[in-house]
C-alpha cells in the first residue's frame, strides 16, 4: 500500500518503507513501527 498519510501508515503497518526524492526514487530507510496490535486510531496521537 502507498500512502502519504503518516498516521495511516503507523496505524496499519508493522514496517514503513520510505522512498528517496526525485524521479529516480529508490527505497530509502525502513522503519519498524513499535506499537502493538490491536492499535486504537483515536489513541495514537496521544502516544
């Protein structure tokens, strides 16, 4: 799934793959989401 919404990515994913900028974009950093499942979308901004 591709999204530009950081909150959505954190809520749905176990890992987030960042892309580099530009027309020749490649895979950049891969981040592990440290929050356990199930996640409460309404409580996420408070953590």
